[in-house]
């Protein structure tokens, strides 16, 4: 298998594939963080997660248009504004959805599955009515689409780097919020023991709403970031939803650390196998491994001890 | 229509012929009534004829099928403005296949059995065509199918107005070999029947020339991560990437190709696609696919009077921003070919139309000139265009002669 290649070529392959694996890792983390909060912390199976992501992507599309026409001078940095707006848009929609629908369905996880699936269909059709059935092209500043040539063979895509940085920032913020803030303590209290949390005076309804909105907002940021690597259309969210659930369930639903570990395992396995096998076979093997491990450890890689 | 509704097709046909015989025996005067041009109980009156449009306007395929619906409606409106077909205005009944194959079959049955449409323009994916095929064969309907596809099919109840695989592939490979000196190829596609069959045909043709395929790879539909395969491509250094990636994956593939430092305008490697029309470029972004070559039979930029009139009419009807891809043009041919065949046959009867099909031609086709082959596909030219930054293709090559459709190439029979 390696006989055809020279030593420097081999080194380049490993460097490139390592980077590909890392960038897949950050994409998985970004996809899954929002869902890990909603599914893991709140027990809501949010099938509309992909549509919240695409709302972020459409927000980016609109912001790009706005900057292009109104303030072309700042076009080079519009993307960061867009990510912020994407967070706001998805979080607001998330808050509305929680208030209208989700809050009536706590403790009925299977019903949330159906209800959010219905929501995802409604959102898809809404995008189709507003933005048209065709995919929209989100234009990006030139500096974001290039690559840094390290050697002749090794080129590091800039958008991959940006996704990594965004992921790092978001993951750090989530960590600080969840484990180093008063609000995070309230969320964890509600997750561990809702009646007790209520008894000590935590407004669990408010905590739920903000938690859900945060999860959706992160999905929005992910959607904005994915305009660099993927498509933006009414049904593009569907492309991510399976992988997202896979990462969250494999990691152990209640553990944010588990989500990250699982994203790392799956991304490395997949990108390594993709290199040696064909794309479809790599996917098959990855899924087989995940199924196998989940059979041995149904609770996922990491499990928190939670009172039920 | 006074006859009672009869659902069994055999019975219906017998009654139809019986009615015709009775009419002939009685020697009724030859008034130009609806029955004369319609002996099988289709929805044809003295001044209207009903047809069906069956595409997805919701669901994941709506992205692709919208253009086809627009083209078919435009053609129907233009035909009506010219006086219709056999003096009858066309009325269309539009059904939504909703990107779901069983729904396609159900709606096809509804159009043929309940609405008794004279013909149907519709379907986009091969899966939807395969789903409606038994329905069309059972009720003897006629479907005009617009998409370029893998071939290996020839139904008496379908007219294929797009290219079958050999028309799209053979000429384009000949061209890159002759004009660009290509020697090695990397075949890459989404994982389903069309890319796999296309690549099989491509591989055969490449190897017959004594050239080499250095990689062949498929990714699941909707895959969004192409870094690994891009690394492999960099390593194997093929002269040509032969790509048949479809749908949302397309956008991911071209964006990541560009981000990985492969500039398609340098043609090292050269990229030849059979799946990216002007429609797809809207989503991918012209700057990300600039320089790629596509093999199609139609590009919006084609320079001929037919096409100029078509593009102008299309934009007037559907808006200035719209782009027109290969399939949209092929969908536009459907109603016109049907009109030509009906007028040649002097009847809306499917059986009579089928008899006159071979040789039906369209001199006003936007792509130039097309003719129906005995195998129900079209004789048409193959063309190669190079993607420009503005999202249009510049035509760099077209075959001198019409290419013969060959849905069952050697080795597949």
C-alpha cells in the first residue's frame, strides 16, 4: 500500500490526514455541543437541530448580502458578525419553540422526538418558501477560502483552521458557563434533581428555556461556520443530524466531556479509514464500531451518575 | 365523455376499439369531435386537453426539480399561445411527488386513472422514474423524463429527453484525452446507481484507450467531508478528476477542493464533471468551481437563435435572476416533442403516438436540433463547457454530429 510513495510523500500524507482528522473532530464537536446540551442535559430529542443550524447558515447568507451592499469596506470581517447574529437568531427561535412546544413535553422524550421532527419539516418548508428551494451560495471573503502552503504537498486549509478556533472558543465558553458560573450550577442542579432544585428556589422553567436557547444558539453558530465547508439549502440540516446524534449518544448523553471524546474517536476512526478504504466503506465500518461499543456500553463512553 | 368509467385497462381498450368500430360501421359523418382524436377515453374535449406535471415541489429534491416545472409550464404556455395542440388548449394538472418515491407512484396513478391525462411530464431522480414505471406501463401512459441518467432502460411508455450515460461520457473523455493530453483519471462520485454506472462506462472507455484509472471512489449521499479523498487526489496526481458528486455534497466537495489549494483554473489536475449544471453552481458559488469542465448537452450560454429566444422567454416568465441548467432545457423539450408527435399522429392516443415517435424532430430546441431515436432517447450533441466565475459555462467544444443514444452499451446487455 505504501510502496508506491516516497518517504517525504508519506510524511506529508500523515500530516495532511492528521489535519483532516482534527478538522473533522472540530466539526463534530461544533455540531454536537448544542445537541449535547439539549438532549443530554434536558432529555429533549431535538430532531430539528439541523434546521436550527441552517437558520444560522441563512443568517450568514443574509449578513453577507447586507455587508456586500451596505458596507463593502468591512466585508472581510462580516463573518464574525454573522456568527454572532446566527447565535442570536437561532437562540431566539429556540426560546420561542421552548415556550410554545417543548415545555409542554418534558418527561415525554418520545413525544419531543415526534414534535421536533414535525417542527423540522415546518422549518424546512418555511426556508423553502422564504429563500427558495434552491441552495443559496454564501460568498466568503477571499482570505477565508485559501490555504497555507507548508510544503509542496502539505497545504492547510484556512477554513479548517477557522472552524477549529471557533470550536475551541465555543467549547471553552460552554465549559465556563456550565461548570464555572452560577447559572451553570443551576442547570446541573435541575438535571440532577428537578424537584429538589425547585425546592431550593431555582426557577426551573426559566433555566430550561435558557438552556434550550443556548443549545439552539450554538447550533446556529455551527451552521454559520459550516457555510465555509458545506451547502446552505432548506434541507441541508438533514446532512448533519445523523452524525450529530451519533456523536452525542456514543459519548454518553449526559456528559459534555463524553461528547468531545466521542467526537474525537469517531472523527479519527473515520478519517483514517477513509484514507485506506473508500468513503462508503469507512462510514460502514465506523458505524459498525459504534454499534459494537454501544452494545457493550449502552450508556455511552462516559456516563454521569444521575438520580432518576 | 359519456362512457362510464372503466378501470381495467384491457377492458377499456377493447371497449374503445369496439366504439371506434361501431362508429366506422355506422358511417357517421367525420365531425372533428373529441372522440376522433381520442379513442381511449383521455381527458380531451373539443377545445382542451389535460396533461400532468409530476415533480417534487417539496422535500429534498425540490432544489433540483423546480427548474423542470418552470420549463414545462413555460413550454405549455407558449404552445397554448400558438393555438395549442390539434386546436386544443393544454391544461395542466400539477402533482407533488414530495421527494418520496411511493408518493410519485401514487400521484402517477392518480393522474392516469382519475384525471385521465393525455401525457405526463415529470420525475427527476432515477428512483422516482423506476417507481412510476410500472404505473405507466400498466395504464399505458406516456412519461417525458428530463434528467440525464445512467441508461440501461428503455420503456415503451417513457421518452427520455436528457442524455443517457454514454452520450455524456464518451465524447468528453475523448476530448480531454485529445485536447488536454490526459493520461490518468481519478473517478469520484456519490454512492448510488448513476455515478457507479457512469464511472463503469468511463473506466471501460479509458482503459480501452490504454490509459489509466488511478482511483475510483464513492461517498454516501449527503457526505460533507472530502478532505481525505482530496489528500488522495493530491498524492496520486491524476491528470483528470472525473466527478459525479451530487446534491449538497457537491457544495462541500468544491469548497473543500478550493480550500485545500487545488485551483481548478490551473487544470492541474483538470476537473471534468457530469453533475454540475448552472443550477448547482448557484449553491456552490462560481468562485469555487471556476475552471472546471462540465459535459452536458446544453448550457445557458449556448449561442444560437433558438436558445436566445428561450433564455429571454424563460427570464421574462420566471425572473431575471434565474439560471437554466441542462435538465431544465431537457424538460422544456417534453411538451414540444409531445405536440410534434400528437400532430404527426393526428391523435392523442398513446399507441398511435408511439408508432410515429422514431424520427420526430424538433428544430426549435434551445440546444439546437433533436430527434427521437427508436429507443425512445434523443439524438443530440454532446458539449463541454468551462465554468466561469459568474456561474455560467463557456462552451469550449461540441461534437460535430448528433450522438446516437445507446442506453445499453456493450458489456451491459
